């Protein structure tokens, strides 16, 4: 069974700006935090606790040599005790000076109450941050009683209602009464995205809210403080998609779903290594329904892969859920795969995929590309289309202007790439006469063949004089015995040279 609690890294991710800095982490961020304790006397501290201590008392805590403590959070201005705590091997956090020790401890408990260390793309705090990024607002996710489950990073633009709601771990009754009077709850139960006007007397700026529903039952709500800012065009779609994801998370948290990690099981749909139909049913998908297969390549820089893929998975999940509630978003092999049920047999609209790619490019800052592999007639045919999608992305790697590409658009290039890969693995099928050519000769012959023997055009591409190229080709003929007037020899030579690139 997984150890209860959250790693310190996960906790820091969720708390965001409530922690002003990491003053020390001599042993990394892997310690598991199981509880939080406000230090106010000499009482023993539980093993695995996050000890919250005023800065002026950090020295006294160091004197106690608090063995078993997972980390220390210092409020106010730390004194030399922080250095002594670091010398003991303890991670030391600096708390937002606007928060008291009790307020910060309440925030930590709110995070610990959410079953964690889940993968970031299924974490409510991560979902809240993604919605904030896509809408430009400040987000909180609440349960059906108005208790705060998660929220996006703090911001100077937060109004008084948001601050009171988060620090108090619930929405003030005065605002809840306002919502009841305006019939907001009934509209949320009907599946609407509701705009709630500002109420300066309640310390509330303009907000959007959507209900988190499951089987007609209200599980909670997602709130976005937007103030006077214009609403982005995709906001309604983003909120509806986020509500569906939040419903899945809350049902799983309360035991409505069980048995295996859905993210890990979903990878089995792509590989075909397991009983595909059984996996599909377990994940709530109909194995006999046609499914549109889409792959996304982030094209990230070296070292960005892990966290960037998590962010992309969250964003894609929000968009996919707004389009199809039964869509599956699966990170695998460094790519992101979307399985979109298509009962009519028609693929997901390219315009929808293009909107998703645009959102990912804007929020990730990388030249994301998408490949539309086609529609699998049933779930068991997905693995073959997965390969088609990944090969399509390979073909367009050097053409970042192609944001969305279908397999049909690059079929020839994909098939040729597959032939060349087979040729590289079966060297006896190559034209071995070309093995003795140097790089310049290979390059010259390849361009000459690619331009169908047009010496003038080939010379331009090679940046040489046409007579220089003619001399090289004659020399190649002599060295290899290659008959360039023979169509079969030209084709085999071209494939051999491509396999060498």
C-alpha cells in the first residue's frame, strides 16, 4: 500500500505562492509529509510532520533536534535557527509573511486532505492551475458544501472573498446566501456556466462558476474570479471540460471507481499487449465503438520532458473532456495520445485539434504538433494507428509550421520512412556498391536523384557549378558501376542513400 501523505515536492507544487521560498533542502524534496503541526510548546512532534514555527523560535526548535520531522516551515523573519535546522538535514521553508502559522497550517491540511501524491495531471490543484492558465482568472474548486478542495496559485489580484474562502477553507455564508437568492445553484445543477456579478459589499469581483456533476448529483463547483477582464473565447468550453475531469477525480476519491491506476491501464490500449476490450470496459469506454486517434508531440527542449508532459496532459484533458466526456488522454513514449470515441465513424474535427494545439503552444511555449492518424473501427485497432500517428509526427518534425497534419496528407513520406527503416535493419537489401562513396559523393548523388537528374537544379541546391556536379556524377558511375539510366538501379540507389542519412 502507498505510504500516506505527500512528498515535500508535491506539497510545494500545491501550496504555490503560500511558500515564499525554499531556504534549505540538503537531502532533496523526497521526504513524505503526513501531517502538519504548529509548534507552540515542547510537546513531542509526530514523525513525518511539517513543523510550523515562528522565525524567532526556530533556534529553540533546533535545540530540540526534532528527529523524525519531515520539514520545517518558518513564519515571519527567521533568525539563525534556520541555519541550524538546515545543518540537521531538515528542509526549511519560508512562509508568505501575510499568513499566520495557523493559517498556513490550515492550507497544508487542505492539501493533505486530498489523497496525494497522485500524478500531477490527475491532481485537483494541478487542474485548478491549468484552468487559471487557460482562462486568465483565479480558480478554486469546492465540494458540494462549499469547502475548498483546491485552488490555483495566489495572486495580488485576489479579492477579499477569495482570500476568506481559501484561508477559511470554505465559502462565507453571506456569499452562499447571495447565490441561493439569485438561483445560481439551480442553474449549476442544470449544467450551465453561470456568471455571477460583482458584489463590492461582499468583497467579491465578477466570477464564473460551473457545477461538478455526476449522474445528476452535485459533487462540487469550480469558480473563476475574472474581475473586469474580458472572457477568453474558449472559457466556457474549458470550464465544462474541467468540471467533467473534476467529477471523475471526486468519484475516484470517494471510491466510486477502483482497481488499478487508469493512466497506467490506458497505456495498454496503445500497446495492444493486454486484453484491449477488457481494458476499455474498465476505463469506461465501449471497445466496439470507432475511435479517432490523435498524437501530440511537444517538441520540448532537452530536460523539459517530464513536467511539460504533465502540463500538456492536464490541458489536453480539459479540452478533450469538453468535446467528449468519454475521451481518453494518454501520455506514452514521450508523446500524448488522444482517443476520441467517434460513433459516426468521422474523425475528430481538425479545427478542434488546431484549437488545442494553439492553446498548448501558447501555454507551454514549445512548437507542439499534432497528427491525425485516422479512425480505428474498434478499440483493438488502436495500436496500429498509434504507430501511424508517431510516424506522421516523425515526418513533420522539421516542419514546425505544420501544426496539425493528417496521415493522408503525408502518406507517401510515412510509407517511404517505413521502407527506409526496414532497409536499414536489413543491410543485405541495400545497394552495397555505394558503401565506398564519401559523404560529399553521397550527398551529390542523392540530390541529383531527388531532382530527377536535373543538373542545373541539383547544382543550385548543392551550391556548386553544374560542371562540378557533372564531374562528380561521372566519377560516381566509374567507382560504383551504377547505371543511372536504369530505373530500378536509380530507385534502389535513392533508397540506400536515404537509409544512410
